[in-house]
C-alpha cells in the first residue's frame, strides 16, 4: 500500500492529527503565516477538497494545531515534574522537558509565536494564551512551594520568576531557530537552568 493510499484510508480523527502534524512539520521550515491550505494538502499528497472534509477552513486547522501543542506540552511538563523530591527539582525537570519538546517539534514554537504576535483575536490565539496561563500557574505553585520549604528566596517575586523561567526557554528557542541547530538548545539547557536557579535560590541553597 502506498503512502498516498494509507493517507486516504485513515479514520477521521487520525486524519485530523496527521494534518496537524503536517502543519507543524511545515512550520519548522516555513513562515507559519505563509502556510496555505494548498501547501498543507500538497505536503500530505491530498487535494484541498479532501483536507476540507475534516476542517471547515484554515482557522479551524490552526485551532487544532494549538490544541495539539498545548495538550502535549502541558502533559510533557506535568509528567516530568511528577513525583520529584523538591519544587526546584520539578522546575528543572519542566525546563528540560519543555526544551526537549521544542527540539523534537521545532515548528511548534514558530506556530505559537506567530499566533501570539498576531493582532487578530482568533480561537488559536486564545488557546495559546490559555496554555501560557496554565503553564504559569504550574510554575507559580512550584515557586511558592519552594519558598515555603526555604529552597527559594523568601522575598522572591513569584510572578517575575515564572515569567523569567518561560522567557529563558523562549530565548533558547529563538537562538536555536535562528542558528538552525535545535540540538544545541538541549545541550545548553542544563547550564542555562543552573544560572536561573542561582538567581532564585535562597542563600542557604545558592551556590
């Protein structure tokens, strides 16, 4: 059976997931704003008509992409942090898991950045913002727990620390996207987190 035949025989839900993955693959090397439904269909060896049997329009595809990214990234960081001994251990695991996710799916942050920078209030943009809100809430819980345990500085601004955590990852991502070397980001991540950790740790736990 050829790849094209397998594509045509996929169940509807699997077809939608394959479409989302195709968009993320395209976004790794193409400006997301320039990705058309024709380009998606061509990448998948389908007609646009076949694509629109599963999505009513391009906006629905973008919404599905953001749902895919949000679900998998949040699940990845939750699993990484689960069962660890200290809040700071959990934060480090989340940091490294997030970097690993982006390294595996470089089109995902390009899609996310594209949506958040756009002026239009789309369903995809609302999903992206909700994901960032959920992410920040998780970080805030770990930071507050770390302060309560004396692991993090008592006077630490939790909101600023969460913002810096996410911003540090975004900086790594942007540098990797510009250089085209996603593996360097994974190699740099432990050293970068160590610097972040020294900035938020209590005096007793700082290096």
